[in-house]
C-alpha cells in the first residue's frame, strides 16, 4: 500500500488546538505537511501548511520568531481551526508553490503535485446496507500516488462509514457490509475526495508530505436496509 497520509475531510472536522511556537523546538525536527484543496461545492481552493515537531503525529507548531510560510508569494496566517497556516482563494487553482523559511533562515520550496477531478455518477442514488455496493466514479483511473476517499453519513457518532481506494488503475470503491451496517436508514450525504500525495522535495531531516486534493459535488443517497 502506498505511503499516503490520509487527512480525510480536514475542512469538515476540528483539528487539535494544542500547539507550540516553532522557535521553541529543534528546527531540523520540524515535519512539514502541505495541502492545496479545491472544493467544488464551494468553488474555493484552500491551502494549508502544517508544521509538527518530531513527525506526522507530533505537536502542532505555529511559526514564530521570524519563521514564515508563503503560497505563490502570499503569506499564510495561522488558523486554529485548520491547525496550520492557511489562505483561501476563489475558484480552482491548478498548481502552486509553498516556501517555508525557518527560524534559522533555512528555506524550503515545494510545488504542489498535479491532481485530477472526480465526480459521482448521477445514477448512484441508493445504498443497500445488507449487501456490498460498488461506487464507480466519473473520472480517470487512479495513477501512482493517487487515492480516493468516500465518507457516508450524517456526522452523528457511530452512524457513518468511511471507504478508501488507492490501487493503481482503480475506477471504483467497493463498500462492504461491515462498514455499511453503521449507517442510519434514510437520506445521507456522501462526500468524495480525490488527491495526489507525495513526499516533499525539500524538507528537514523529518521530511514531510505535500498533496493536491479535489472534492466532488456532494451526493444525496437513500440508505435502505
């Protein structure tokens, strides 16, 4: 399986607000995580740069003492909701470049990878909980370093399901009955993200990841027994 970080639907969920200032840690132990996220539902692109001490699950950091991060030359301000430095843009951005300068003046430049659109088939309007369901998306097959994630539910704890596909050449996701059994019957919203994620080309010894993500127009479905 590919080494793809899976920050599913980050724009829809709170991130831990616990953080430290970047000046207080060893600069070479800062892990970088960059994302360019286009949401077709809102027609907005959100870019986020997250910094963690010691690795991908380490303590969140807010850049301080002169450290900065920019995207296409725009300064990114820290936002606790995202747990990182962020900025929104109107419409879809095809590409962009993050530049991070740490407290010691070291500079790291990383360009976003290319990414592909995705959409639901209009005929996908029903999910039957008692059997496996196949969700075939509209769009190209998965290339290396690509993945698709699908979330079904109402955001009520225990009444949702999460599915993931990262096989090269895949064009669908099989939704098994074990996960579907959690769904409440009735109308649910289905969210689908497609993204490309790769290791950063410039980073500290801790490394990092950079991804470009596309969210399809959400789909309303009827969940049946």
